[in-house]
DNA sequence: CGCCTTTGACCCGCGC
DNA sequence: GCGCGGGTCAAAGGCG
């Protein structure tokens, strides 16, 4: 699959299905939540509920550095099609595994996953995202920097990248524009 | 009525 | 071998 990475694809397709349809074109079902030691904020675990056999998992946790933001980590590949066209572009972006930011409390507390996911490849600092099979886990990328590097640190380093900041701002902005009631601080 | 969210407990793996 | 942490499963409740 070709990597069609485009932030503008943050098209928040408000699928009129129910309300559990996330903007990335997939339905996610929460199956657990846990507070980790590294980050006092609870980490939520989601699975793709569109296909029972879909191995994709998603972890969402508030960014320790700035709790207004959420960090989403995708694990695995969807073995089925997305729900809508936007899902396809995201599907290619999310295909292997990646971490992304979700805009702050732009919606109801527990509906946060209904926001947008920003592909980190846009940061320009980690263009090599989709390898054949070696680095399916995001941690693989962190290893390139430091074995001890944690997600939060990785994220922090990314924010120092002006390209990433720009991409993040763009994504957040587009999400605001798209959301019914923006509540960004 | 069906699906999703929430919470607690249990299990597995890793490090000391 | 023990302890700690992370991740997953299962049951109950709530909402659409």
C-alpha cells in the first residue's frame, strides 16, 4: 500500500452511524484502562470493533508534558477496509503502527477518541515509518535514539521539531474547524 | 435490545 | 524466586 500521508485528510467525516465511529474511519471499542507509572494519566486500550479478527490495537494516553494533548499509539494493521473514504487515507497512514496526537478536550470527556490523529511522519523527523516487517512497533523508532526513551520523551523531542509543531497546529486547527463545539484552551 | 464504557481482578513477562 | 508493571478479560451498568 502506498503511503498517502496528508494531514489535510483530517476530514472529520461525521459518519451518521452511531457515535462510536472515530474520524480515522474505524470503530474502536475500549477494552481496558490502566494507570502506568511513567505517566499519571490513565492509559486507555482500544480495539477495532469493525472486524472481530482485526488485530489492530490503539493506546490512548494524555501527554505527560501537556495534559491538554492526547497521544495515540496504533499497533498492527487493519485487515479490513475502513468505514469511509477518509479511513482509507488514514488506513495507509496507520497501517503498521504509529503514534499521533489527538486534540485536547475538544469534545466530551470520554469521547476524546472522536478527534483526529496526526501522522507523525509529517514531523519530518521520522519519515521512515512503514518498514516491511522490522519495525512494526513504535518503540522500534525510539530505540533508534535511546533504549530508555519513553513515549513522552519521544513526543517531547518531536515537538521541538518546527515541522512537527506546524503539522500539529494544522491538525488541531482543522479539528477545531470541524468540531461542533471547540473548547480548546 | 444491542453495543459501548467502566472498573476490578487476573495473567504474563521482565528485572532485580 | 519474588516483586512490579503492563496488558487483557469479564461482569455490570448506562445510553442510544
